[in-house]
C-alpha cells in the first residue's frame, strides 16, 4: 500500500490523511509541536464548502459537535448605525457556517484521524527530505529521527519548510499591512443575538463578533499595522493587545471598544500574511496542501475550508491516477485557479480602508449594495462549491 508522510497536524494534515485512507492509501501525520499546544483566543468559521468537503470523507460530525451555527450577518457603520442584515449563507449554500476555537478544530480532526487508525506523531519538526533508491522518500526531523514513505504531503502551514525544500526560490509569505487580534470573553454586557455575526466598520479598523450558545462572545479586530518581529509578538501581553484594540475603536459609536475592554487574558494578536501564488506546488514525490501552498488573509474566512478541500481533492487524484506525478499535476489543475481567486478576494477585502468621512459614506453605501448582490448569489462560486467524492478524476 502507498504510504504518505504528512507533514503538519493542523487542518490540512489530518483531513488529507483521512481522505487518503478512504482512497486506499496509508498515511502518518507528523506534527512539530507537542500534543495539546493551544492558541488563546483564536477561532475560525467554516463555511458550507468546507463543511461539505469534510462531509465527503465523513469527518464533519466531530466538527459539528464542537461548533455552533450562524445564520445572519449584520453590518454596522462607525457611528453604530445598522447598515443592514442578511442571511450569512446564500440561497443554494446548504449548511450554515459554523464557528469554533481553532484549537478545538485541530483537536477534533486529529482525534478523528487517530480513531480511524491513523498514527499522529508529535514533536516531529521536518528539517529535510531525500529521495531514496526505489522511488521512496525520507523525511528528516529536528529530533534526529527519520521516516520513510512513498510520498510527502506538505501540510505545514504558511511558513512551510516543505515548500522551501521543494523550491528554495519560492516566495515567502507577504505581510498584508494588517494585524489581527482575536479574543473570547464571557464578561461583556454586549451579547449578539444567537446565530448572528455583528460586523462593525470602524474608522481605524474592522471588528466582528458573535456569541455562542454558552454565552461566550468571540471577537476579532483587523487593524492596520506593520509586521511585528517574532520577539515583539512573543513579548506582547494580552493587556497590551487589549489596549491596542480599545484605542483603535475608541472613537466609534459601535460596541467594539467596550467588548475588547471587557476581555481578560484570552486574547491573541498576529501578523496577517498571505501568499498570492506559489510557483511550484509539487515534484514527483512531494506536494503542498493548505496554507503551505496558498495562504490567504483571514478577511474572507476561507483558509481552513480551502485546506480541507485541498486534502479531499488530492486524495481523489491519488486514488484515480496511476502515479503520484500525474496525480499531483491533476490536483494542481483542479485547485490552483480557485485558491488563488480566494487569496485575491481576501486581499481586496483587507485593503478596503476608508479614511475620510466621504470615503466612509461611500463604503457604507457599497456595503448596502454588496449585501443585495451577495443575497442574490454572487458568492456561489465560493461557498456553493462541492466535491463529488465518487466522480473519477481523469
Ligand atoms: C487570525 C486568523 C483567523 C482566521 N480565520 C479563519 C476563518 O474564520 N475561516 C477559515 O477558513 N480560515 C481562517 N483562517 C485561516 C486558517 O487558519 C488557515 O488557512 C488554516 O489553518 C490552514 O490550515 P493548514 O493545515 O494548511 O495550516 P495550519 O493550520 O497552520 O497547520 C500547519 C501545522 O503544521 C505544523 N508545522 C509547521 N511546520 C512544521 C514542520 N516543519 N514539521 C512538522 N509540522 C510543522 C504546525 O505546527 C501546524 O500544526 C484564519 C487565520 C488567521 C491567522
């Protein structure tokens, strides 16, 4: 049986492993961090396309069990006035998007992979690869160990080592000029009605929040800012991030600053990057999936769903085509255009900054027009996308 070495146990890694298993291949997942590593504050939304891709390999159940649905999105301008409300999903979208902590998604996917008999090895940071004599490939890890298999799937995220090994000239992540801060609190007096995302256009940033069934409010803030060094990020306390967000939204009439001010230490801030296009996705024994191939800014909330789709499509290609080289080429052909379109969409959303009162009025009118367009199904190409697991890839 073909054995895939999957580098990275985030989202793409466990999903690819489960999909490969379903396609009749063997897989082992190698994750750099020790078991149980967590991300304070960070959370994700999975849209209908990502949920459907999980369902294609029967892996949506555990994710549904630790997430909650949203049906409505409401937009506020910087004065606090409501610009409009619309269904969060388009008419043909299927299941409502679901929100969950990022660590819960990682845990649910890894546990489901292990339940299906897929080994997940922790503390295994890939440092190198080498082709073996009989078409095999070896992965070398920072702890001095190695693993041998038939192919390598690089699911090691935006700062992918696999990508650098595949193509040392590959462009690295591009900083988008944005910082994003995520928080969770039960103490805010501002509860969003169940099943609703409240999005707020501030004068100096964009803020979104929703309240889960247990009363926890999840929020994120996208604010302009230069790239912070790893040391600067590591030394920033939750209190400092809180002040940053409170100050950014203090002059608005929205509840954004008050929600941030009511949050304790469950706050994390990050540089925002994307990768518009990675020239080389594969050679004859290594292939990239998820953020390793095409990271997107979080504005369209689609990076995790794209990573899930990648894993399922790659498994179909390896199931149906006679060798890894042809399978990888088919996978790239099926995926590249779609994921690069998503990265461009998200970058355009990130770049929408209104500085003057006139620009803000124009933006508010644009949001209202955009709501009418979205309701009419202009995002069907994105969230209406479905993978037919049983269809053969030629
Ligand atoms: C603030 C923020 C909000 C977001 N919100 C959303 C959202 O709402 N919806 C959405 O769909 N997407 C969202 N995204 C994007 C989403 O998080 C990513 O697209 C998604 O996590 C990509 O999955 P992945 O498996 O490719 O990478 P990751 O989830 O990053 O997983 C990569 C894994 O590889 C491991 N690893 C790294 N290097 C090595 C190595 N050398 N050896 C072994 N293992 C390694 C890492 O430890 C990690 O576990 C958001 C991103 C950010 C930053």
